[in-house]
């Protein structure tokens, strides 16, 4: 399979994000997830390593969506990390800081975390999230079968697994109900054909229509209606960019959407300016599939790092974080250290950095504020519009 995938041409810049047409949009319905109500049914996807931290999460929460801090490898850009042995304790301290700073930015918004099952400190990240006020935990990269047990310190924390199939959703719901007398507060279905980062299917299964959200979301929504009286909302992720995408997802039975890549080229995103600019400068063909040390295909932006990787050139092989439960870099001394590569990119090192993204990467054409994106998507004037100040 080709590693390079050509996308549609970059659209012409449109500075008039609040046009007459956007103001005529029907209001988006609120989304109830457990104890919490999102005034706007948009969850900001978790983007590690420190691409979505307190700055982006706080800004999205202030717009009525759910702002999500990605917990993986937060410590690498923190004051707590000096050497490899600091990694796990530093992650806890860094996560506490990020949750507190996000809450300062958005005292009344919904702040959550993304905790990956595949990371070694998954349980620590969940427990820290709950103990320090995260209202929602999104969990994927594996089946979070013990998540209710780990999050038991606060039953009000909404628990939202990411799934790639109806079968996975059924398994989680049955296991949680049997063991914990609790159901998921929502499910996120992530379309591997469009999503960024690690993808929940094997390389040979990529681009198979049976995994597309158009086919899976209606089945998930019907299952939720039939067996749980529609009380487990289905949230669509992967390839969601504009209001047309949101309306289509809703027409298929989704109650909300998760958007990650759309928020990268924003002033509030926590990544370096060079990271954000790489999306604006990208062109058709600049989205590639990389084999991750975790043993899964992942979608990324074409960089000097990916070019070197595809040529078989020398990339850093030393594991710096021991972050993954299964890692070919640490265990087999092959491929590359994914934490280091993602950290380099977040810090603005485009020579050595790996940038995860969804298929919409090349649609970025300028830097925006988060409030501008919400105005474009909802057709409503943001309370954080500068002219309201």
C-alpha cells in the first residue's frame, strides 16, 4: 500500500467566517454525557505529546465544548523531567499542573483528559485525572476494561471509551455492567480511514469501507437505541472539519463529534508555532502512513523525519521514556522512539519531529482563534469574540 495519500486541493482562504450563510445555521443541540452538559456537542480530541494541553483545552471549554488534555508524555516538556527515571512521577505532576491551569482558563467549562490504555502509566493518569477534577476521561488505544475501577474515586467523572467497531462497544458495555454495574457515558467511534495518530486497524485494513463512520455509526446508534434506550450517545471522530461534516454525522445517528486536527493551527494550541505553520504550508500528498513502534499504522504529516524513515535512514533508536506497554523500539531495538519524535515536533523541531494528523491536514490555510472556529461551526456569535469585551 502506498505510504503517501493525496488529499483534495487546499481550499481558497475565506476570511469571512461569519457570513450570512453561517449565521443562518440551525443551532447545534446540547450533548449530555453523564452528569455533564456540553452546550456545543463538540469534544476536542486529545493530541499528545502536549499538543493539546491546558491552553487548547481551556479555550475549547470556554466555547461550550469539552476541552481535553492528552496525558501521554506530558512530562517531557515540563520542569519535572530531567532524566529517564523521572518520567512517571513527572507525568503525574505535569498532569496536575495542566488540569489546574485549564481550570483557571475555564472556571465553568468541561475539562477532561485523554488516557491511553497502551501507555504504561495508564492507571496513574486516570487516577490523577479523577482526583484533580477532570470531568471526563476519553480512553482508547486498547480496550479500557478496568476504567470504572480506576476512576471510582469520583462517580461523576464521565467515562468515554474510544472504539473502532460495534463489537468492541458491546464488549465494553457488557463487561462494565457485569463487573461495575455501570455503563459508558458515551462512545467515541474513531474512523481509521480519516483519523490521525494511531489507528485502530491493521495496515491491510486501512481504507476498507466497512470501517468508515458512514457504515459503523448508524449500527452503533441503533444498538444504543435498542438496548440502552439511546442513553449511550455516539460521538463521531476522524475527518470532521466543517459544519457539513457535523450535520452528516448527526444524520447518521451521532449525538456529537470529536475534532482534533481542526484545532491545531490555532493561537491557543499548545504546540510550537513551527508545528502549527507546517499544516498551513502543507500541500496535497503530505499525509502519510507510518508504522508506529506500538505495532500499529499511524497517520502523520510528511516531514524530514518521515522522509528519512521511508528511505531507511538513521533515526533515533534509543527509548527515552518507556512509555508504551508494547514498544518495538524498547523491546526489539528497532524503528524509533515515538515519544521523542513527537516531543521534537511539539517543540518545533521539524527536522527530527513526527507530526500526527488526520486526513484534513492540508485544509489549514491560516492561524485562527478557537472562538473563530466555533463561530464558523455553530453560526452563533461567540461570547469570547473580541468585540464583546
